């Protein structure tokens, strides 16, 4: 492989663990993103936005009733997806890691997604799954970006590739009757991914992953967004309706518009 040493390290790490966690490539972009959240959230709550972001976000369960959580979450998602440049900032945070892991002609999900996990709340859990089981292309990666420190059960878990391969081999035996039984079959093998504010996680969504009840005392806020090589095979999520190209190189552009001379 004609890759640099840094690229080799990142590649080996991603292939053996199924993920990488790194300090963000652009801290100003991340701080800008978090400020957008503070603005949108404080407007939604009708409070002043000169509040400490960490306190506001980590303790949001003290201000929003759990019955309102999903509406609140959708409101925030609509809010930040409507901001010019939001997705570009999101991309900048992970750009060099995507270049190495995915490539430099990229398609990005049209809408960035958000997960808000209140302490001790079981109403918005993500049972163990691989996105590919529901029709995603195995060529997609997820860029998972927290805007608060995520640790312990406030974080997410992932089943590493070697263990996932074992599970695949005797899936019908290990999987049990439902996702809870499946989780218990793999619970000793999953890796909990601590990701602090200032760091970004890129993971392989074809590996089983999910979360459990957040038993920490703070609310989790994390965004997620899929990226893939523009010319890699698509699953149920198509180019144009779910993904759009964000980087196309000059030779690709001339190639795509090329016509043989008429005769
Ligand atoms: Fe997923």
C-alpha cells in the first residue's frame, strides 16, 4: 500500500477496532457547532444564551420534561440543519480522518442527526443493531460527534470486528429471540467508547452497536452523520435522496460531463 505512516496507523487501528477516536481536526469548527446548539436550545427554552454550554447541555433534563424530549429533539435537529454551513463545519471536524478511512471524493448524509439521552430514561434507547441489517451499505461510516463529555453508560458501545465475525458465524444460535437477548450474548465483548468534548469518533456501522440506559447524572448529546465514497455501492440510502456529493475532484467532473465528438 502506498500510504504514509500516519495513514497506516489510522487504517490498522480502524480495521482492528472498528473505530477510531481522535482530537477533532478543527476545534474552532466544533466550538462554532456547540455555540449554534446553545443559541437554538436557549431560544427554544426562552432563556438567555450567555449560559455555560456544559451546564446547559449536561443538565438539560432539569429543564425539559421527558414527555417533551422527542419534540424538543426534533426542534433542535430542524434548527441546526437549517443553518448555513452547519454540515460543512461538521465535515471539517473529521476531514483528515475521513480522507484516510473513506477517501477524498465523498458523499455525506443530507441531514445530521442528534441523540439526546437523559439520565435513567428508557424511552429513547437504541437496541443493539448494525445499520447494514436494516439495509445500509457496508461502505458507509458514521462520524459521531459529542458536544458534552461521554463516558460510562452515557457513551455508546460497539462490538469489535473479531467478535462480530464470531457472532456472524453462529448468529442464529447467539442472537436469541430479541435484541435484549442478543445484547446479553455480547455484553462481555462490547467496547464502551468514551469520547470527550473535543474528540470525534468514526466507526463502522456494519458492526453491532447501541446504547443502554444512561445511568450517569448528566444528559448525553451526540450527533451522528454518515459518509461514504461517492462511487462506492449504495444500499437503501441513495445518492440524491439521503446522500449528496460534498467533494468531487476536477478529473471526476470532466469525466462525468465528457461526451465523445459527434459524427
Ligand atoms: Fe446505528
